[in-house]
């Protein structure tokens, strides 16, 4: 419908687009190939330094038209101009780190990273639910929204957990309700880390 009306369809795949790397999760991104452009964050699931993002555009000319910068002091060559593909004229070589991470992980390593984080998220949801706490979302990827009673109690648990230092989880509001957001994306997170974090969460919620 959007394309029929001349609209540009963009997919913000910050976390979600990485599901395509794991065969068991690829169905979650079915249909995105019909979009005009896609974006994903490499500094999240790929664990490279902050502000490393990837933008993909079906129409290269449209991307260049949107990003290109021209000025009298900028010499234009006949080859590929880097300033036609990003908003910055000066920037660090983010692509080197992304390439290195992908080369080191390989296809199977990346799939394992995604699956492992998703399993950890499912364990968080199961453990917190078993302890009587409300899971607000269907946990299909690496994100868990949990609520500890009312808004005030949930905010208290979040603050106390952050001060405790066992793990770090932020707060959010989902459908008008305060929740704690658990986002599992680190390659270094182990099953033991998850269990220790669950113990801390449940202990703090009961305090």
C-alpha cells in the first residue's frame, strides 16, 4: 500500500535486523526485502564501538542525492566519493571494526551470538515470571520488558538494581505502564551471568 501511494518504506532494524543472521529467527524479518532502505546498529549486537551503524539503500542515486555535500573547497573526483554516503565529511573508520567483527565471527559465529542472546532473554523472562513478576512482551528476540507490581515499585527496583551493580537494566514505558527493559546483546554474557542477575533482580524486588 505504501509503495502504491509513492511512499518510501524504511526499516529501522537497530536490533531486529540481526535476526536474519540466525536461521531459527529469520522468519521474524520476513518481508523486509520489499523495503527501500534499511538501517541497523553494529554497536549493539555486533559489539563494536559506539555509533557504528549501517545504512542500506536500494536506490544508490537516492542515497547520494540525500547525502552529497558540495562546496567550492571540496574537490570532486571521478571515482567513488565517500562524502556522498554519510552525513559527515570527517569521520573515523567505523567500517574497519565492523568488517573485523564479521570476519572473526563468520556466518556461524554471528548466528550463534544472536541465538545465545535470545536464549538468555528467554531465561530472564522465564525466571522472572516464575517468581511472580509480569512479563509485558512476547519474548521473541533479545528484549524483555518486566514489571514489578505498580509503577513506583518498578522504578524502585530499577534504581536499586542499578545501584547494586550485578547487572544494568534501564527503565521504559510501554503502553502507559512503567517497565524494566532487559536487553541482552553482549558476546560476553554467560548463563552464569544470567542466573546471578536473576537472583539479584528477585532479591531486590522482594526487599
